[in-house]
C-alpha cells in the first residue's frame, strides 16, 4: 500500500468552476499535510499546509483534512487557466520531517 | 530573500560516472532534504540533513550519499550512475515542518 495516494487524472474543469482534488494516506500517525503545485518542467511550489481536522482557507484555495478517514482534499474556487498544473499531496509522519508525496493529480482548466 | 538555489540546472552523464549536485538553502533554514522525481511520479525522499547530521534516509542504494556543510549548504553525490538515475533532483530547505523546493537539477544518464 502506498503511503499517499492520489488520482492521477487528468482532471478537467471549465474556467470559473470548482476543482476538487483528493488524497488519502495510509499512516494514522501522520501529522502534517501539504499541497504543492507543480507546473510542467518546474519544481513544486507550496500552496497550503494543514495540521488539524477541518477546513483551512487561503484565497481561492481551501484545504480539508479528515484524520479519521485519512483523507485530505484541496478545493480551488473560480478556477483559472493558470491553475492548470499537477497538484501534489504530501504528508509527514509523527517522527521527523520526511515528506511522502503522492503521484500528483494533473488539472486542466479549460478557458 | 533568495530562495533555494541548486546547481547545475542540467547535467548529462554516461553510465558508470559520478555526479555531484549542490544546494544552498534559504537563509536561516538549517535543514536540507533531497528528493528524486522521475517523470510522472511524485518526488521520492533520498536524504534529510539538519545541522550537518543525517536525519533520515530513503530507500535508495548506497551509491547515493550526501553531506551538509557548516553554512547549511549541501551536496548530493551519486556514484556508478545507471540509466535509471535519470531524473529531476530536488533540494528542499525547511524551517519547522514546511519544505521549500529549489528549481532542481535535471540529470540525464546516457
């Protein structure tokens, strides 16, 4: 079983719609959760971090964490073509700062 | 403030050769991690260093080694290169738990 699983997509949404990206993780002891965006040929850039159950909003982005279900999601409201990228979910375990990444979900926002 | 810097940006090597990749963290960050990302996959953890000490090691062969210097910069060394080592090598520096990535070094092994 993989540490972190994501649907690879591709996920296509029209401009202005809400994009929903999902991630599950296997280790119940996982402590911290991150979403990164990666444009083709570039390195990952941090979008959001979330540490406790519930929702966390930052601009058009909302991260949701449910530790009981071992589930993290990212909602992107009012999606723009510039949001087209691969979105990586990352999780850290109780001990240490090693990041476990999913394979990423490719998002395309259609103008 | 400058972000994480890595050098070189691109590198072409042949099988069996050795390579050294370099990373300078964000000022004030004492932890550096290295990741390998092959096409279509998420980054895979190789090493983490904090205050010059190895804090973690991923599931990579002993051909991979790293070190961190007193100024917190770091080197990743790979010996006896294989075709399968072709990848984007990412360095991330961190403060507390958030990691910030450099632009990466794209290594091609022929």
